[in-house]
C-alpha cells in the first residue's frame, strides 16, 4: 500500500494547502480568531500528513495498520475543517457580520465569562455550536426572525462546559458535577430498589441505559437553564415553539440505547422551575398552560418509565443547582424589571406574538431592523460606518 499512500497523502497535502489559501485576508475582526484557529488546526493536519509520508517507519509492513489509522483520522479532521470552519470563513458576509454583532451584544449584556464565538448562517441542523472552533452555526435565514434567537443562549452555555482551564467558568462546571452526582446517586438507589423487588430484568436494563445517558442530559438541562436564567421567558417560549414544529414524543424515554438529549417535557418542566426561581410567576403560569395545551393536542401521555426516569424532585434540584453556578460565575440573571436592550426585544417579540398573532409578522420586520440597528450602533467603529449604512438599506 505504500504506492497508494504516496499518491493519496500528496493529494490531501495539496488540498490542505489550497484550503489555507482560501481563507480571506480581509476578514472583519469578528472572524479573526476563527481564522487563526483554522490555520493552526490545518497546520497540525498537514504536519501529520507529511509525517506519514516521510517517516521511514511508516513504510514498513508492520506499521501499515497504524499508518492507515492515522491517515483516516487526519482526513476526518481535514474534512471537518473544510465543511465547517473554512466554509464559514469563505462565506462571511453582511448577514453573518450582523449576527456576530448581535452575539457580541448578548455576551456583553449577560456578562458572559468567555470570548464570544463566531456566528455563521450555514447550519444544516438547527442551532449548533462547535466549541473546539469557537463557531456557532445557525440556519441560513434564522437571523431575520426573532422567535428562535433565544436559542443562541443555550448554545453559548456549551463552551462553559467544555472550557478546560479558564477559572471563570469553574463555578458553573462545579455545579454541573454536583448535579451529575445527584442524579447518578438517584439512579444507583433505583437500581438497588429494583434488585430488592426482583422485578422484570428489562427494568434493570432500562435503568442502566438512563444512567449512561444522564451525564449528557444534565449538560443539556444546564444549557437550557443558562438560557432561561440569563434571558427569561423568551427562551421557554422558544422551546415550546421548537417542540410544536419539530418535536418528537415529549415524554420519550430511551429503552434500548442511550440518547444525548432528554425528553422535551422534562426540559420544559426544568425550564419552568428556573423561570419561577427568577420571579416570573405569571409568565410561568402562562407558558405552562400553553404547554399543557400542546401536550393535549399531540395526543401523548407520560408512561411510568418517564416518571421514573425524570422525577420532579430531580428536575427541581437541577434548576436550583444551576442557578447557584450561574450567579457564582458572575453572569447577569434576568428578572421581570429588567430593561436591557437585547433582553427587551427578544421577550417583547413573544409578547407581541401572543397579543396579536395575525399581525406579528409585520411587527417583527420592524423589530428585526431595530435589533440590528442597535447592535450596529454599539459595535460600530469609524471605519465601519459605510458598511452599516449599506446594511440598513439592505434591511
């Protein structure tokens, strides 16, 4: 296979060099960190490919399996950077820049402890963040509408979990670990109870599947709670909106294999606990009523497995533990009397939606322009004024 590797690796070396050349040199400052990250990662991949080509050991028969594994890993990394990072840099446009100015205002408003990620409108899978790149991807036209923008706050919470060294996020991570410990203790207790009952063997299997899934679920719960604590009711409404459009069975519990996301009803229950903890009693009642209406018309109901997997006392405890971690981290927690600009616009959007649904689309067009006008004026430097004027005309 040496001849194969000789040709294939050289081709991918050329591909990597061409990707480096495709990174624009005149990127707005918001994209500089992403460009540096992509350049650095591409350099590592090219170094690895060159090593596979030039290292004499890699030509020996006994090292061919290792060579293949390393080659495949390098190509996966190269493909990821090409499809995600480099694509975001190459297509950076006015729309992306407006989204980046919005995220900059959000992180300033909530006292976010990390640098803001770069935002690109290239997502094929709803809102999604790549913490290793510092890149947040949203659907192409999502920035032109307001009702789902609260989900940006959920994505902003994921880097708080994956950050390895920054002491500013330690309170959040410590609360997360405490919550995981609480849940795993509950699951262990349930398995002990099941052993004493000598019930059906499949129940023991279910409990083990849930136990494997809960650490990932706690992360999703904490990201939801970060969003609701920093933004208030609009995030809860956005969750209802997403579930109404795309949600599966809201009581869905994995039985045969684990899952990465908890049941939507469990998420909403936890979100509402968080909202109530922040003083939004009326809003909590309103959202709960609408959620119950959605559950009724969906024709779904909770099975015993759901209630055992997602007990109310655990969900309530998660909301309390997350709040302590968020406040200890120094983030601004929303309250009903706040007037912060982004908070106000995103929450007002849902107020207007429910007040006059048939007229909402008209109101929203004006509100979107105001949102980006506000972000542009706050982020703008002297050299950017021409860009801002052109964007305003475009909107």
